[in-house]
């Protein structure tokens, strides 16, 4: 959607407004490209017109985590700020039975005490190049969707390869730049993003989980909130802290009420440009199926966690992720099931259809009907969805070890092909990052692997039927539990050395390894590949072509005032620090430390509202009026976790860690009536570091 054609959508009874053109007071909507920021809108609404250097500084101060999430540089010595729940992947892999860094927290008082994460990669966007013509030139008129998909993939892989072999090859060797072709507007544009990559990342500070995730699942996606959801890491180069030119200076006072603020981060995925048929497919097929899996995984992980403290430690990061996804998707599904939202989306689509019907030249290729093409592709997807999800998406094999085996099988086969013909994740430009994760020293817990694999094999059996030929081959005459135990006990893939040897072996040698999980991956792969090919040729490519036509029409009508759907690439959003009214109750823009202690007291100070002991002991040292968490109208979704919030001076005033429950519909439509981005206030971070954690070394670095 865009600020000209859509009205402000709310949730449920909140929506009674009709769309009026033009919108007199444009909303704070949009996840904008850094090479196409909303300059006109900011000037008109906020009288703010920063120069290109302002955007470049924010762009190169922002970082992306390969594990998911965002962050920012906050010192010249490579210090990075993100969320505790983003850094939890590193903390979990560094923890042991006797040292639980997630539960206990961590603070390195010296550089020497900073601990290296085992497989964390950070990317910093350096430049963007439009390569749309080069990609589209590969697809010739009259090509079948399968041929078009093959040609487009070859072009995208070749763009990367050509870039590395010419100008970028030298840059890659000298600076480690990574290059990714990003699909925008569902195929309307293709941009080449070049990233500086860091792989030596060390943990500097993390608070205890009890304060980082205070309120736990009951308060998740709610507001008011009282979370110190922060984590500091440091990037190193050549064994020393990296010297960073662009980093965010810390605002000591943080954000103020009604202040204009900006969010720079990596929103994962939105579906705001989807047709109604696509929205209905997500509502009726994808989300219900996803919810069933998440509920199942949550039960398995919760049961395992309840067996001992050590098992709870091992599973805590996975369980948090599943619970977070479950609650988020419930909110999204509720939005899709809301008739007010459906009718608004329907009206928007009808308007575009009428405009195109009146002016058919708006479509880049007038022949055909892109809405019908989307519906036809979704019909194919519906027919293969269950098997595609089970086999290609690995829902039937919920196991780190199986994931490793699948990667090894495909790595050996794809590496033997020309770069242009490979599956996307095995292209030349991605191999270094792929192998960095494949050869990770991260711990693998056999009992947890067995439990999750057994449950997913049981799901496979339930969905396809016990007598299904593939099920019988997978189970090999055993029950799901027995088969999972046999596979995990018998594999040698827990050894990184074994993985490296297999990665160097040819496909035939790999098949002769007699490793049970490798044999299972080899068994399943032909059918999984076949499903993937059907999906890419008959679903993904037709959708891409149909949406490219719709994007061309939108471009013709609205030009660059339309922003693309999120793609886990760097975007800039904006908004105001602003409270809201919920069911007649005024919700203030921020909470305070005093509110934290009141919330803990009213809940009996028991989990998940239990305060760490040091917070109890040092309460008297805190300024209880200090703002703790706050909300703004900035347009964010999942993937924005850890994103910095800056003011007009490009100073850091807070850090995104969540959205409220009303914001979950933002994947599909934007509203600022009640939807809010939730953040930790910059002043709260300084207050806690100084008076609760005595982290003076850290404070001096970020706020000298």
C-alpha cells in the first residue's frame, strides 16, 4: 500500500473509515529503501530534509545478523548493540551446564574477557546497484515459466559471479564484501546489495534473562512493558577490535514525547502488496498449517524442558523462538480473519483493477490477467503444499543433524555444476557463509535432537499415512521414536572434522559413507528436489511474473512513492514517540523503573515476573523516574529486533525489541491507531549499566 491510496486501517471495530483520496494527513507508514528514502514525505509532514550523508551514516552504522535480527555500531571500536533475544543464539552456544550465560548474564570487564561467538556473522550494507535490466534481459518473451525460472536464476547467479570476477572480485579479496541480488516489488526490481562481512564477533555484555524478558510469554507482544532487552557484542578484524568509521553516538536523554524518530533495520517479510487470493491462501492454508507445527514443537520443547534444569537450559532459546512465533502468528491470523481488514484490502485491489482496466497500457505486458495468474500459481502450490513443507522445508525432519546432512548432500552435487545452474544457496558468492555455518562448533545435544526428530517423524507418519511408501522407507521398520534414536546414535555428523571430509568428497563417496542420517538425506532428497522444482517453476516464477506486472502498474500510477515489501534487507522507517488509547484507556508513551518494581510486586515476584537479585539489591541506587520502555508509530515487523532508533541528529535514543499485539497485522496492512513499535529507552540502558551492573568500561565507551 501507499500513503495516497489507502486509508488508515485498524483492527476489528476500530475500522469504520472509508478510503478518501487524497489522504490529508499521511501516516507514518513505510519500510523505505535507503536509496529511495521518503524525502518528500518527511519534508511535507515534519519539515525535515537530511542530506545524503545523513542516510549514508545511518546505513553504515546498521548491521544485520545472519541468525536473524538487526543491530548498530555504537563505538569506533566495533561495539554493536542489539537485543538480548537476538544475541541469545550466541549466548546459548557458549553456555554450559555450569555457566548459563542466558540465565545468569555476562559482562566482560576487559577486552581479554570478551568471548568469541562460534558461528555468528554480521553484515553491513555498503552499496546498492540496480541490476533489474540485466536480470530481466535473461527472460525472453514466450518462455515457459520453468525456462524463465532457470534463465532468471542463472542471471542472478551470474550477476554475483561476474561482480566477483571483475570489480567486486578485488573488493571481496581485500575487504570481504558479500554480494546479494535482492528481489523487490515481487520481481519489479532487482538490486545488488554489497555487504562488508564480519565473522569474529565476541560477546561483551548481556543482562539476565529475567530482566531481558521480564514478563515472559504473558507480556510478549503486549504493552506496557519493562524489559532490558539489550546485548552488546564487538566485531574484530585480525584479532583486534575493528575500527569503525560510521557509528551512532548515544543521546544521554533518549527519546522525548512526540519526537520524530527513525528506525534503521532489517524487517523480515511483509505481504502488503499481495493480491486477495494470496492473502486468502495465507489465511486458509499457510498460517493454520504453521500454527499446528508451532503448537506441536512447543509441546515437545516444553515437555523436554520440564525434565531437568539442564534440559531447560539446552532448549530455552529454541523454546523462546517457537513461543514467540506462535504468539506472533496467532495475531497475524487474527488480522487476516478480521472482515474489516479483508474488506479494506479488497477495496484497494478493486481500485487498482479498475484503474488498469481503464488504462491497460499501465501493465508492462498487457496480455493476460496478473490477478488470475496469481490465483493459478496458488492452486498449484495448494496441491503440493503439504509434501513441499514436509520434505523440502524439512518439517518432517526437525533436526540440526538432518539439516547438516541435507546441506552436505546438496553441496557436493551443486558444487559440481556451473555456478549459473546451481540452487541459489549454493552459488559461489554464498559458499563462504554457508560453510561458516556448516562447520560451526556449536554444541549439538543428542537427547534433544532425538526428541525433536522423533516428533517430526511421527508428524510425517500422521500426515502421509503409515503405509505410504516413503514413510516406510524413512522409518525402516521401526517406530518414529526408535528410528530417531537409531539415526542420532549412529551418525558421526556431530564431528566438524567428519563434516569437512564429507564436504570435500564427491557425491558417490558421500553416498557410501554409511552414515544413517546421510543415507536418510540421500533417500529423501530426490523427492524434495522434485517438489522444489515444481514450486520454483510453477509457483514462484509465475508469481514473480504476475507481481512484476502489478508492480509496473503501481509504478506507472504512483512512481517511487510506493515502498516495496520487506525482504530482510536494510530499510528506514520513521514515526513519533506517541502513546495510544486502548479500550478507552490511555496508554502513556513510556514506562519507568518505578513501574517495573510495581509490576513485579503485583505478580508476587515469581517467574516470569521475578526480578534478578541484583535489581532488588540496587533498587535504592536507581532513579526510578527514568523512562524504561517506550512506543512509537514507526513501521516495523519481525527482523527489526535490535534496530537502532535515532533522532534528527542521528543520535541513538532507543532500541527496538518488540511490537504490541495490535502491530501484528502490520505484515499485511499499516495502521497507527493502536499499533506501536516497542523499544528500550536509551536513558534506561545507561542507568542500568551504571547503577545495577557497574559496567563503567562499557558506559565510557558508548557515552564518554
